[in-house]
């Protein structure tokens, strides 16, 4: 009955099993046998050589990626609704040493090549103005909208022409890949992404996320930044174990497909209440205060999202039987 966030979902049993299996002495920090497997595992997944680091949170993954791209006097262009702006308590500025977030608008919390180019073109090459060094996009976006590979490539083309790094906040990138049916490679480095925050916690994970560098040179200093930021855990094998368990047999993709399928059940019931098309596992619907109270009175939990709107999020472990009562209640309003 809880549709607040996929952050609150249970941990997949296979991850718990992986933690028990990892509970034996090994080298500390990231020198253990499991951490040593991450580069190969992710390189196989993405069909290219990558540098993969575990961290405990998506905020750390995002901020470390941006710190690798941006000097303290520079800026990061992102959507005004981006998680790095709205929900990370200034962490990107803290990790970069003061870099400015440069905010753009865009439907569905997505950037467009036109808005990006216009923003960059308006900045003078002048010491009095902050110069952008990176662009950060969220896939799926804060409103559950998915960037297609060609959309990412359109933004990457501008980034390349202007010497900007391109970061993808992939807290729900599994849901985006599940929706699109494309390969992870097509949606990331082949489209021009330099670094990816690969989310697992929202998708059945427990306490481990991955930071993937497709530009491996960019990763070199990040090993030091991760330590300085307090994210080099001494028993890192337990983070690596979780990630490897998610990658095995594409569990990450199966979980995302399950969450997306649940969202579609609600989307069909919501009809013209939908604020945005449902492309991942977030559903935004028009809901009056009385209607929201009625649903909560039945026992459903969710977030209000601005006046007259609500956000519902489905999770990997919610079956159709779990979700259908909410769908029927919405349809009956």
C-alpha cells in the first residue's frame, strides 16, 4: 500500500545471499577479489573498457562524477528540477569545491539541444561570467520521462563541440533501459556520455551504487576524491558483492521491468489524470486534496507533488495483485 518511493522497497534476496557469501576475510578497502571484478563486469555490460567504482549513495556518485569534470570556478548545466539541484543539499558544490549549478527549464524535466545551445551561446568568454564545464542529465528524469539514445546524442554533440563533459544521473537508468529495450551502451557512451551514476538502491539494492567512467582518464583522481569524501569503505567487498549480484543474469533489468509493468497498471487506470506520459516507474497524476485524502483513508501512501498533483512510484517487488487495488481506487474516483 506504500507508493512513496522505490527507495523504500525491500532488498532483493539474492543481494542478501551475496552479503553472506562475502562474509569472509579479504583485503580491505577496494583491494578485495569482488571489487576487482567490477571493471570487467561493467566493461562486459557496456561493451567497452570502463572504470567502475562503488559508493554508498547516488548523491556521492553524482557529485564525484561532476567533481571529475568541473573546477571550483566553473559550472554544471542541469535542469532546474534535477536531483542534484533539488535534493542533494548542495553536495555537488561541496564536492566540486564551489562549482555553480546552471539551471535550465524543459518539459518533463528534460534538457533539449536547443535550450542547451542557447544557454551556452549567451555566456561570454569573460572572467565575470561562470563558464560551464559539464552537463548533467537525469535518465529517467525527475518526472519519469526517458531520454532516448538520439536525444542523448543531440546533447552530447553540443557538449563535444564546446568541450563540456556529459554526466548521466542514472538513479533509474535501469527503468529507462527496460522501457527503451536498447543496450546500456547505446544509451550511454555510444551516445556520448562520459560518466554514469548507475543506480541500484532504487531497484532492489541495499547500500551500493556504481560510478562508471567511460572516459577512464577522468577516473584517475576520483579514487582520491572518494577517499577524501569518506566513501572508501574499509569492507568494500560488501558493496561490490551487492552490485555483482544485481548484474548477474541481468537481475537489475528484470527488477526494472517489473517496476515499469506495475506503473503501467496505474497509468491505464489514471487515464486523463496523467500529468506526464508514464515511461518508467513514476506516475504523476492530477488529484484534488479531497481525492488524495480519500485514497489515504483507504490505506494508500504517496507524496503530494505540487498543488492538485501526486506522485506514485512502483517498485520491483510489487506484484500486479499489490498494485491493482490502487489502480481500481483511482479509476473509481
